[in-house]
C-alpha cells in the first residue's frame, strides 16, 4: 500500500503556540495551572496536559484564587475576559493571533455602526467568544437563507462579515459572494486562517487521487470534521482515527477493501508526534509481513 502523506499535518501555529505557552507556565510555576475550557479539541493532547498538572475549568466561578489561568487558542468573550481580570489570578492570554484579529475587527466595525455577521457554528467556542466583542452582539449564520429571515437586516443595512477561522472555505466563498451582491452596504474580512485553507485544499486534492483517506484527529474538532466532509465528497472510503489502538483494525479494513493508495492528513489540533506514531504503525506492520 502506498501512503500519500499530506504536507499540512500536525498542530497549526495557533494551537502549537497555546500548547507551548501552557507547558512553559507549568514548568516555571509552583501554583496550579488551569486552562479556561479545553486547550484543544483533542483528547490525547488534553490527557497529556492533565498528566503534567494542567487542568481545565469551564466557568469563571470555578477559577481558584492565586492560580495561573490560560486562555485557550479559541479565545473568550469580552465580558468573560473582564470577569477574569477581577479575579486574584495570573491570567495568560494564549488566544490565537488570528482569532484576536477578528475580535479587534468586530469591535471596531460595530462601534462604527455596522451590524456584525459571523459565518460559522454558533456553538463553537471561537464563535461564542467573537459574538461578545461586538457592541450590539453579532449575528451568527451558516447560509444566506438564514440571513434573509432576519427582519432587522435590510438590503441597505451597514454590515461587516467575518468568518470562523476553521469554517468550510467553499461554503464561505459561496456565502460571501452572494451576500455582497444582495446587501448593498457590506464589507467583508476574509478571516479563514491559512492553515485551514491549506489543509482543506490538500484534503480535496489528495482525496481525488487516492482509493481511501485517513483523517487523524478528534471527533469534536471542527477543522477535522471539515476535512472528513471534504474527503467524503471525492472518496468512498474515508476513515478517521484518534486512537492508536484502532490502527490494526484500520489496516485490516484497508486490506479487505484492496486499497492500494491511502491519503493521510490530520486536523490542526493533532500533534505531529501522534501523526507519526500512527504512520509508523503502517510501516511496522508491513515489515512484520515481509
């Protein structure tokens, strides 16, 4: 079996930065270290951090005095940030710079009187945070049909469009072109991150060339889910793995389906170390059969 391994694998820069910050704070501190929400959407990474003594809290009321609290790469809302600043804690901001850029955009544009439209998943922590940085709260949509149903928006309403950094690029491109044509007073900021853009492009290309695709990443990872969806459009056999124990089963499946060419790509919240462990199992299995 030929393995076609994507160039864009392992952590994206934003995730790598937040993990590095958490480990740095752990190494130099004798106090408890916490992250506000899961640092990344990957159980293996979270388990490794927990073993290092880096714990998770989900609410401001659960934050203990004198601890170090790390804001994850997804960022947090303006009001949540203000609440945390009032605590007797050391607050370390590991928000991805690209997400921080969106916070600045929506804050400035909403102060100028523009209604903020956020293209993305309203339940995703990044989007939940972005909404709070808008003066009159942002409106989260995933289609033009949703926008057309919002009575407070007319064709001449001043609008500002941003997107979740990990949104589906094809859907966003389609949405923003239609929105710009229909709504006459709108400005668009393309806030999809390059890591997302490059991975989705490569997933599309690889899945068009391979008999099967392997996507390595957590099931609750938004960017990983997008890769799965893209590959499923081009390839009948698409597998997702987040557990080393399932690799042997996967290899049996691939053999049973006579897969000759397997494409491999990972989500942005999956470490390069873990990706390499999975890839190495293929070569170990092959060497045993020789």
